[in-house]
């Protein structure tokens, strides 16, 4: 396979390394950050539009109806700040907050950060039309590298947005490590606005990750196709089945792909053996209670200053201060 740019080569080297490490581990696992190639972004958009995937509407409702209160918590004394969004996606939810901050004439610059180059290119193309007065600079890459880059550009107060329950794609101890590392890059009085999917009826959670139309199934299987396309793999996608499971005790919702037969898959010159019914752990989507969120804030050195929930208490955007 021809790899064209230096950037693609670097990314694919990392992708190959992590994929092989995950598939040679016991049990096998993959890294859900690799779901988001162009096809994956497109399928994720379909997931967010699904009736079963309540998370998007719940957080959208918070942003639509409570943006003014959130803006009041962010901007004390009209101090200038940088608004840095980790995993900005198409910014459809944060756009309500951005609009409110602009309406209030606050002095800020928006830095959307995303792992997907395609997402940043789209924001560069679309944001000026949607919000002509917005000053922004899209940053493509790893969250922490890009956060450091934003800190090099300016030393103003930072307000970090980490929405969409992206924290849920880490297990609880990874989430704590992540928040601790994030705190190291922030200064006293900086703010983190972080979205969590709340524990709720287990059937409702499971349905969001096991939809009838099979969109989540395609989302998971697309990673096998991506490995075929980009890493010279030969997965027979039809020989794997999607399985999702939610444990109400721990709050972890997990997606797996199950090998339907004994098979060998090649990735470049590497052969990986799968037994019949062997699973690959694909993704965790951790759900939290309000107490667990408070505990996470405290154990990673943040102070909870406010929480914004939707009317049905499905989702919370918590505001933490360093
Ligand atoms: C991006 N992330 C918060 C989604 C979630 O809910 O865990 C990804 C996803 N996976 C399957 N459906 C949605």
C-alpha cells in the first residue's frame, strides 16, 4: 500500500503498532479512537441521529436551553479567555454556547481540537459561514499535544470543553488519569466543562449501543474494514458479529466483535489467530452517577462548581474548576 504524506505515515505507523499490540493481547482489544476515519465519521453521524441514541438530544437540550447560565459560570469579570474544545466534531452542540458567548460580547478565541483531520477541515470550511464573528483556530491531533500548542499560542485563562460523553470511552481509572493529566496543563481558576452520560434504565442504555437498524454494528465492523484498507489487512468482515452488553452495577457498556469461526487474519506480514467465539473488546462507554462524577472531580484535583442536566436527567455537563 502507498502511503502518501509524512503525516499519514506517522499516523499509520501508530495505528499499526496499536492494532497489533491490541490483537496480540489477551483478551484481544482494539482502540475506539480509530473508529473515526471518513466512513466512521459518517456512521457516527448516523448514530447521533438514531432514535435510540438519546445522548445527543439530551446534551443538545442542555446547550440550547442553558447556554446562558453556562456562559455566566465561565465568564466572571469579563476576563478574556481561550475556549478549547477537545473532540469538537462538527460543533453542532457547542455552537449554541459559542453563539451565546458572542452575543454577550465576551472576548474569547475558540480552539476546536480533533483527532480527525477531516473534522478540522470541515470546521475550517463551515464555521466562518455559521458564526462570522467567531475568532477560531482548528487544531488537528492528539488532545494533550494540541492543548500544549494552544497554551503556547496564548497564556489567557482556559476554558476546556470535553463534551459528548467522550470521557465515557475510557474506563474509570483511565478517566482519572486523563483528568489528572489535563489538570497538569491548566492553571488555577481555569475551567473544565465535561459531559457524562448518567446511569439510567439498563434497557435504554443497551438499546443505544445495540440499535435495531444495525448502525452501531456497522460502526464497529468499519474498523476491520479500515484495517483492511489502510494496514493491508484481510479481515472477512462477515465472519465477525457485534455484541453489546451493559452492566448496571459498574455502569460500563461494552461493545465486542465475536469471531464466528476459527480463522487467521493477516495484517501486512502479521498473522493473527482467532478461535471460534473469541471476542475483541472494541469500546467502553462508561456511565456515571452524580456522586461518582463528584468523586472523579475530587480525586483528580478539580472542584465541582456547577452541573447542568437535561429535563429527563439522562446527561450532565459538569463545570469543574482547577
Ligand atoms: C463518542 N462516544 C461518546 C460514543 C459513545 O457513546 O460511547 C461513541 C459510540 N459508540 C457507539 N455508539 C456511540
